[in-house]
C-alpha cells in the first residue's frame, strides 16, 4: 500500500472523529485521575495478597452475629454487610485481618458520575454507546494507520525507535510521542471497541455455547482440602453467606473466573460453574480501559489521553502546513486563459509563479497553475508562462522531469503564446539550462508562439524577476506589480547559530573551517545542509555540514565577490547568524552498508569529516579526495585522517593532486582501485560523492565504464538501489 493511502486514511479518520475524540480523551483524563485518586484512600490493608479466606471468615464470625455478604472491589477494599453484636446494621469497609471497621463506602461524586455517563454514552443512551463504540474502532484504525506511516518514515520496524529528524515542532513530536503512546492507545481503542460489542450482545452466541458446554461439577466425595485455606481473599469478588448453620446451605463464592458453592462445615466445593471466556475478557478489557486496578496503569492511560489531544492539534497543524504549500486554483484548467507551469526542486519558483497567479486573477483574468509534470491540453489557453529552475547539470527538477515527453504527447489545437522564466545561479556552468531547453522544445511545436525571449533570474533575485514583469506587462497590457520587495522572501523559522571557532587552514587558498553552535533542540547529522541568507532576502546559499561534537562544521573557500563565502568569512567567534538546517536524509551515513567509499573534491570533504568522526561502530570507510596541490589545508586533513585511522574510524585516505607533477585526478584513483569499487558495489556497499557537479559527472562516467567492463549491473541500477548517493553543487 502506498504512503498516500495511509496518509489520507489517517487524515480522513482523524477528521471524522476528532470532535468526539476530544470529548472522549478529556473525560478519559478525568476518569484516569479519579482512578489514581482512589488508590490514595487508606482502606486497603498491608499484605492483602497473602490473606486467606479462612483467616477472614474466622475473624468475622467472632466479631459479627450475622453476616449477609462480603465483597472485594478493584481497589482491594473489603466491604461487609452484616449485623454486629449490638444488633446494628453494618455496611462498611473493614480490615479483613481484624474485622474492625475502617470507614463507610462513599458514592462517586455527582461530577464523576456525570463524566462517566458522558464518556460511556454522550447521554444518548444506547445510541450514544453505539456511537462511542464506533469512535473507539476509528481510534484503533487511526493508531494502525499512524503505525504504518511511522514504519514508512523510519524505513522499517528495525528503525521504529531510531532518531527522528526535527523539521518543525508539530511534525517532530507527533512522531516521537506517537511511537511512545502507540501501545496504550491501541489498548484503549481495542478494549473500548470490545466493551461496546459486548454491550450489544455481539458475543451472545459464543457465550451461550460456552454455557451449554459448562456443566455444574459435583465435588468428589471423601477427604477434600478446604477451599477456605487454599483461596486467597485477593481472588474473591463476592461471598454470599448461608442464612443458617444448616450444612445443606452453602457459601456462594464468586471468584475471578468462576462461581463455587462451598460446604460451610467442611469447606469442600459442592459445585462449580466457570465464567464464560467472554465475561473474563470483558472484565480484563474494563480493567485495562479504566486503569482502576492499578495506579501506574491509570497514570499511563491519562498520559495517553493527553497525547490524543496533542495528536489532534499537531495532526491538523501538519495538514495545514502541507496545504499551505500546495498549488491552489480558483479556476479549472479547461476554462483558463493563462496557464502557469512551475518546475521547482524546493518550491522557490512556485512561490514566484503564485505571486503572478494572484495578480492575474485580481485583474479579472482566468488563470490556472500546475506543475510542469501535469502538462496537458488546455482547451481555452491563450498564453502559457513557464517558471522553472534547473537541477544538477542542466537537468529538470523532480516535478518537471516528465515535461519534455508530455510536450510530445499533447498537442493543443489552438495557437498559444508562451513565455519562459528561468531560475538558477550563475555559479553553475549550466545556468538556467533546463529553462533554455524548454524554450527550445516549445519553439519546435507548431502550436507554440514565443511571446518573449527567455528571461533568467539569478539567485532568486526579485530585482531581476521584476525586469521580466516589466517586459511582459508592457506587451500584454496587464499591469503587474514591479516593486521588488513584494517578491522578496526570507523563510520563516530561522534559528540563531553562534560562531564558536573560525580556523584558517590555507591563506593561499583562502579556505577556513567554521564551527557553529546550533539551538540545543536542533537535530542534525553530517550530510545535512545549512541554508544562510547573507543579503537578508530570498537569496539562499547552501553548505554541506558535518556534525563535529554536536556542533555544525563547515569547510568554506572564499570566492571573489562570493555572496555566501564573503558573508561567512567576515564572521568572528561570538557572532550570531540566522539560518536554517535542512534535513538531507538522502545523504546521511548509510549505517546498514557493509562498507562505504567517500569521494570528494575541495570543500566537499566537510560532511565526510563529521561522518568519519562519528563512525563509532568502526565500519569500513575509504576516503578519496581530490585537491590541486599539497597545501596547509591538505596537511590538516591528513593529520585528521591519521588520528581517525588510529581510532579505526577510517581505513584509508587516498589523495589525488591535479596540479602536482603527476597530475592525478580522483578519477585516476578510482580506475586504479577498480577491483575495490566493483566488489564494494557487488557486496551492497555505498559510494557517496560530495563536491562540484563537474567532478560528480566525471566520477559517474568512470564508475559506469567500470560496471560495463566487469559485467555488473549498470550504474543507474546501483543508483536506484541507493548505493550511489550524491550531494554536489
């Protein structure tokens, strides 16, 4: 079953039952607290579990002239109905060791009675009881679907209690507390459902069959052991005393699982009638559901009920957060004049597109927005605007990788004008490469007419985006806003990080290590990303990070006029910056792999340093790194590697120097160690690459050649199997 099935099932069940679960959980908390409070009363005697029935009966016969009934409740309080030596009626809690009165049974307060009635039936009598049963069953399904979602998130039962990456408060504690409260909530739901089914005689047929099979068992004749000496008072629910001393009148004793008649003289069992299994299950379910027999369990139930209230809040918070990032349309695709197609890896291009959508609709135009992968025939479309970023080396983002094939498949009958806006960074050689490819392919379509030349936006610059808006508005006559600040966006939820240390490792290469202290509640791992906003606008810079003794560590090279590196270079210990840590789970250390090979160049070594340092299990790791020449930077890495080899956190550190006499590149090292890499892949090992995109491309070409040469699977198959992980920029 797919993730979406479980997610929508979980949400639908929660939506349907949320109001009633709030009421049930709130009243459940009150009743659980009441069950705990009962345990504080001093009517239970010490060593109660060791008192026999014979001890108590002997004492009571001396203290009271006539006894009608004795009962033991769920708190192990003993209640006696009798007449004392002075002829007074007694209905009191007693000490079963001495027969002395301890207190008078007190009825539940009107408030607790009200809460109990509301919890059981919502004051709707049998209809309410049926409805409460349905809600209990829905809670069971919610718990099961939630369990399936956590299994999917944690990638299996073995990782069920593994670390949860904190993206935001509601998401993190919904998962963490959900795992802890799963068993108690399942028990609450299952027992509530069972009690409701029994209430409506769902098990009546089975109970009748059991009663028919259970015969009254006559006690054997001859010498027998007295029940009074072998039965503990803790096993008794109720005793009905004989009216006279006539041996033909018997004690009727209700035990936990049966009812027996006992000869009052010999203590022999005269007859025995076992309780149906359904009755025993009902008693067990009631005890588990209410917690009335154990204060610790009652406390656990109260915490579980509080968690249910929290899950309702956090679940809706998660849903609203997801919905806020969804594409929202006022008009349908088949009635819209303007079609906006967005391709984005992290949502930034979509944000710009949404800003245009809102303005077009405000001007009375029918406009529709969707992902590039949802391209189809739009019957009333007159203008298509494409907003797309580029991923990797000129590749399509994940929600646009099917667009070019869809373009060949769907051909509108009418002529449609189109405009393409590309988003990217000039730091990459294939700046806006995919946007230019879209423009090229659209130009080849008979139905498409280019409205404007491709416009590019560097680093999400609102100023450059406004330049396109001016051109487009002038040509269409639709006045869109041209104030850059309206399109600037700094993500919410940034956290403060303090600079702990800044260590230059090469003055000639302008390279330094920056160590930052994150919020104490931040959870991150080596391989995650640090997003900074140097200009306090939407321009984002990402850096791969290593986890160094619980702190964030970056390896940064200062570039001329570099926005991000220049900003970081100006920091000094004690300074603070606002940034966000992005969970990059796809590039976390593969703990299940038998061995791992790291491949990096330049500052791409940063996450690997953290992974090596944290290799407490001493997994086999080989580090391949490419540098230009022997520098202080490299010497520092070699020193670190030497320490890690001594600690058995690292097996080998292989270095390629491209500007030294031999001109060795990291690809040459891979060719040299061909056997090692082929065996690693065959044995289920993992290769991780971090550094420049150009290096990644060259390494993948070499690895694919080696795979073909040795007759193994293709590199793409190993990629799909999660054996080749990349994080290159």
